[in-house]
C-alpha cells in the first residue's frame, strides 16, 4: 500500500511568526526562520542551495519539505509612460494583474488581493469580470517578490519599490487574514521593510473589518467613496446598501481617533454627468467637514470595454477640484498612468474563471444592446 506524499509547504505563505512556528514544527531552532526570511525577501532567493549561511543538512531538509513559490509571469507590458503591468498565472486558467508606477521620487506597486471581485462596483473593470476566489498570502506577497526581482529592488538599499498599495483586483478586507499576513511581510524589517505610511489598503467600505484592521496593523487607509450621498453611492457601489455612508464615516472617525498621526484618503472617480456636478461637490465638502484631517484623491474615470460611463470633461474636473480646495479640503488629482496597456485605476481585469455568472450576464446585455442599436 502506498501513501500519498505530503505536499510541500510554500514559505511565502508565512509571516515572521508563522515561519518561526514552522521551523519549530520541523525540529529546527526558531531563529533559523529569520535567517531564511532574509534570504527570501532581501536577496530574493528561491533556491535553498544558494543560502550559504544555512547548514547543508537544513538546506536538504528544506528542499524536501517546502519551497519558495512566487506566481509565474504569463505576460509583462510596459506603457509609454514607464508603467509596468504583469499578468501572473494562478490555478485553473485564472490570472491576476499587478502594476508598477514609477515616479521621480518613488515607485508604487499596485497589488491584487482576489481573482476578480465580488462587490460589483459599476465603474470598475475588475468587477465586470466576476469573482473566482481569494488569493493566498503567497500569491499576494509573491506579486511584490516578482516585481522586486524584475526591478532589481534591494531592501534597505536600492528601493525601486517605495510604496505598496492594495488597490489591484479585489476587495482586500474580504480576504482579511491573507492580506494581513502579506502586509506584515511588506512592513517587516526582514521582509520588504516598508514604513506604515508606505503600505496602503484601499477598501470599498467593509465597516467591521476597518475596525479590525486598525487593531491588527499600522498601515495607511484609503476608502473608495465615489459619491457622497447614499442613493447614488448604492447605485454605483452595492456594498453601500449594507454599510451606508453614516456607518462608513463613523468607522473612519474611529480610525482617525485611534491613529491621530495618520490621515485617510478618500478616492473619488469622476464620471461625466454621474457624480461630477455642483451638487455632488457640495455633498462631498459637507462630508469631508466631518473628517477635516483627511484628503480627497480625484481620479478621472478610465474607460474599459463595455462600460456605460465616460470620463468627466477636463473643465468639470478642474472646477470640482477648485471648489474642494476653496472649501479647505486637501485635494489631489491623480494623473492617469498606464492607460495604453489597460493598467490605469479601474482597468485591471486579468483572467477570471467567474463563479458568479456576472461576466456572462454583462456580456449578454452588451450583445443585446448592440443588436438593438443595429
């Protein structure tokens, strides 16, 4: 009788404490975990044989019971502005997208947390793809590992990746435990060593988990707002029906009270005739007065195939920003990056084996609309 071999463990699935526990389980001293962790994240090494300060017997044992497995790159594209997008293979024909945005003083990596997204925000290409599953910790931190390896990033020395934003495919708080472990690795000195203000999680507003996140880790928070009245926000973002603006703002106020030296960024995608009118800016100003230390990040809508929305006119965007600034609301206008390779905000789609039938329903409606137009 033969017994099935125990599957090897991917070390990218462990934060520091998890890795220490794993080394104890295999009969090794916990400090060995930190030795290996430095090789993984500082030297970006995935071959145990190259870990020269690890004993030969331990290297052999590690080769037998575990591995260091980052996602496989299926495709990489570079935009005319230097933005880089990787398509990374998952299981069962799924793939996710990760984007690197270089700027003169920093380099920002946009990381995905799910294959697709279950929230169905109307203006987001990811939502139109439907949803398959959460990513593992290894698949999340593995995106940073792949980008760091490609870019020649060296932790604490040559920082090509200075900021990580959990703003790629998926709702990060819906995959709380795996995202939390991955962010711990981003922040850990033996991981990628990023400061709290340089790791940002963006949420559509899962209120109870905002409070949990505040207790669990020091990172920056961004909230996808996109409308400052409940009726419109519910239309654009169905999650608002479960967690309306009053509850979301209360959670944000609790976050600021617990972390007085931090701010929250409210993301507001401007769509022509939808949320860019004078009454919308007045509503946003009223809302922001409840969080005077926080800021607004205006995002011109980035089109994707099949969308009904259009980008606001440049003059309307300017007027919207000017009114916010005149009201004393700290406001930034996000410059569109990487739209020629569909790497801009709201455009990430990847390849999703949709379990929700949402993508099929959207495609059917598009086809029916096209036939009616003919």
